[in-house]
């Protein structure tokens, strides 16, 4: 019985020893699966990193599209500025030299239209008065009758009649009528030239404006474009939004020059035709005064011859 108990105790001891020895192995076997668990955890821990990369890349995508989205904003910011390029704003933002050119051309344009209104009234009134005076003396038989028909009115025809009467009075007693007519014709020519100079007053201004305004405007354009190029070199950009305002301001000077020159040329040509027609009326008035003077001379010589015959 003791032997059996001893064997049983020995077997129990051996089983305890085996269990004690087997416990590190089981621990190792248990820890070895834990290592793969850690490895599995590592991918799970690393898996957020790839997940983080898309989240990091997600802002990158909008950044790539940000310039595209910014372009409409930039265009929207440039578009209103381009719409605000009115002639007045371009004048205000122009250089001082370009402003002076524009003001001078605008003043020249005002002078052109002023001359148009003033000369139109002057030529219309002068032509109407001269035609009326020629109708009044159409039936006159002498210089005295013509003066009575016109009365005390002033004008080109009364000047012709006064010059003819003055020459006839100063040449009284002379036997030659040719000299009287020649001297009267010379007086008429002086009156015609004086009237032509008077009626052409202002046309020289039109000719000057019409011939020089385009070149003055071109000078303003060249100056403005030169300043635009200087601004381009300073800003170091060729963006149209930067270049366009300066060039537009420069071209505005040429536009104003053409606005001043074209009407001046047209109005000058118009007044040249109207003035020519008026001077033809003046020549008719000089001829009418000369015919009346010739009739008076013939009557005076006829009365002398009749008295001599008696």
C-alpha cells in the first residue's frame, strides 16, 4: 500500500513537473499567436494611414481646381473694370499732356460749331439784304433814284452807289468818260476785295482746325502709348487688363482729333461754296452801280450836246 501510494505520489509529482515545464511552452504558444495579432493590428493601425492619405489628397483636389474656380472670380473682377472705361473716366485717368491735347481739341471743336452758326447767320442775312436791294434798284434810272429807293440803309450796294456818286462828283468838268468809269471800277474792286475779306473771316480758323487736328490727336496718342509701354515695363506684365486702359486713353485723343477735324473740313467746303455764291451777288451789285453811273454820264453829255446845239 505504501508502494502504491508512493507511486501515486510520484506520478502526481511527475504530472506537476510536466505541467510546470509545459506552462512556458504554452505561454510561448500563446504569445506566438499574439504576435500575428499584433501584426494584424499593425495593418489595422497602418490602415488609417492610407485612409488618411485620401483625406490629405482630398484637399489637394480642390486646390487643383482652385485656380479654375478663381479664374471666373478674376474675370468677374476684370469685367466691371473694363465696363467702366467710359470716355470721361479715360480722360480723368489720362496723362497731363494727353489731357491738354484733349481739352485743346474739344475747344477747337467748339470753335468749329460756333463758326458754323455765326457764319451761317451772317451769310444768310447778307445774301437776303443784297438780293432785296438789287430788286429795289432794278427799275432805277440813275444813281440818285437808286439811292432814294434804298434809303439810308447800310450795305454793300449803297457803298457801290456812294463810290460812283463820289467819283462822278470829283470828276465833274472832265471831258473824258473813260477815265471816270475806270476810276469807279477801281473803287468797286477795292470794295469787293474788302467785302470778300470780311465775309471770309473765320474760314481760316476752320482750315487750320481741319488740317492740324488729326496730327494733334496723333501726338496725344503717341504720348499715351509711350506712357502705357512705360507702365508695362514697370509692372512687368502684358495682361490685357493692365495694358488696355492706357491704350484706350491714348486712342481717345485721336478720336477727339478726328471729331474736331472732319466737321471743320466739311463746314469749310460748305462755306467756300456759299461764299462764292455771295461774292457773285456782290459782283452783280458792282455791275448794277457801274451801269447806273454810265447812264448818268451819258445823260450829262447828252444834255451838254443839246445845249451846245441850241
